């Protein structure tokens, strides 16, 4: 038996297409070309020339590598191929000198993926619902919407206080929360993201545009009192309506909510709360120590 692991390219799509993954409509089929170019990489584990497992990573803010797209052929299950491949991908990501952190996001009910991540020593950071809605009227109080913040210095003060100094997880994109660092908040991002403050300047909100399969207003509110802040939901709804007026497809509000925050939503709320995602990860210093011990 010959086993090899290598990086994939656009010519490798037939190998992916022949895998028996049990996924009836896999989004990867539509974006395979994208996942092997730019900041994205895919790797395949081959046995006697047949690809039996696939995984890869994407780079965010030049410093973070998010592992994912793990697919395994069911005919070769139970042989440790997925764990071997993901461990290889993790090491390949950290071979990029400026990668400071690498991790992966998997849903709470995906126990096989969690076992793989734990076997390669990634640790859980947080658990978040990717909450979706197109109607926040049940949360509005009739208060005035919050004041826009346009000053970059003020935006930096907020993210420094709430994220950089604390190292809290920041919802960088839909599906991709990342542990905060100064490098995560680049000048261009701060200019593009919309910031809002309440009247007393004790709370702030970030809204930003994202597109995966659908269009999203990604709303980030870093406190647990979102149901008792006058004007918060009016602000989110106003920004959502502005975005919806400029899109020609399904458009939603996305918020990353802890289980406690999800439970605090009032009766009649319109959020869809799928199985929460668990963020696993490892920083470079931990990886360097583990690889040194393995030698």
C-alpha cells in the first residue's frame, strides 16, 4: 500500500468528485477552484493513487490560518486518515513564518471532527451560535438609533479596550471568529466597518458586510446585555435595510451569540439558532514547543 499527502490544484477536482463522503450537495464542488488559489490551500491524502481524505486552510489578516473542508471517503473510515491529514495541514500552515495562530471551527454535534481536532492538540476557545434573522422587530424598543462613529482613532480605542487588551474572540467573518490581536484590526477594515455608539458612549456596535452563500449584515456587539440597550436593534435594523436595498439575493442579519445570549432572547424573536460552532485553536509558541518535543 502506498500512502502520500500532497497539495491539490485545479486538476485534482476529479479525485474529489470520486470520493464517497455521504454529502449529497457539497458546496465545495462549486468553489473547488477558489479553494486551491490565493490565500486558500487544499491537501489530499492518497492511498494507491486514490484520494481518501481532503482538508485545507484559509489565511485571514495575514496572521491566522483556519483549517477546514475536511472530507473523508466513507469506504476508508476508521483508519486514522483524517487525523493524519489534518495534523499535516496544521504543520504546513505554521511553516508560513507570519502565521501566529491556527485553528478550526466545527459544530457542537459534529463529534467526529471534534475528536480529530483534539487528537492534534487543538483546544476549544469558545462556543457560538451563528444566529440568523431577517426580522428584529421583537427586540426593538422604539428608541433612536445610535450615533455613527467615523473617526478611526475612536474605532481603535473601542477594539483595543474590548478585544486587543483582553484577547477575546472577535467575529472576523461569518463562520470565522478569531482570537483578537492588533494585526486583526487593519486600517482598511476599520475604515470599511461601520461603528456606532450609544448616547452615553458606554456601548458600541460594529456592522459589516459579508457574503458566503447569501448576503449578510454581520453585527458584532461585545456585551451580554443586548436585550436591554435602547436603540441597539433599531440601529441594526436600519443598517440591515440599507444593505437589503442594495442586494438582489437573500439577505440576513448574522450575529455570533453564546448559549447564554441566545437564551436571553425574548419570546417571539425571529432568530434561527442552529447547532453552535466550537472554535478550536493553537498559537505558534504552543506549536513550536510541541514540535520540539516530538523530535
